[in-house]
C-alpha cells in the first residue's frame, strides 16, 4: 500500500490494518520507512478527529465542590439560597448569568463550561 493522507474512517482503518502487517519492519528498510510514515499519518488523523468536549456544567460544579471540600451550604454563600443550590445540583433550575459569573469568579470554573446546556 502506498501511504496517502488519511481523510476518511475507511482510509484510517486501512492504514491501521497495514500498520499491523508491517509492525515488525526494521528501521531503514522500505517497510520501515512506510511504517514511520503510516504512524505519522495515523497520528495526524487521530489528532484531527479527537474532540475533547467540555464537561457538563453541573458535573463541573460538583467536581469543584468536591475538590474544595464544599458542601451545599458553602455553595449557597456563593449563589444564594440552599434550596436554590439543591435545585441546580438536581437539574431542576437553570443557572442564571449572575450565578455563572459568581461560580466562575469564586470557584474558578471556566465560564464556557458553565454556559453549556444541560
């Protein structure tokens, strides 16, 4: 197989299959050069396709609370009433813009995480 730029999932699978076939190729040989080139092409494709998604806002809040040792009462001091915190953490109430600002400034959670739909 002549190595080519991987553009589709089919190309990717073919490249992986070929890589497995020549995995033991010795460096400096024609097969060894093909192996190195395929590895680079596969790596490039995987990096392009790899999407690191932002976490869920509520899970991010819970995670940060755990990191800081916060309880719901501590979070209530940041965004308001304890009942409101409970509703937010149980996904019964949406975050307001003011809450997002306070959570961002106080807990250090990125605003782009907090504004996501949940």
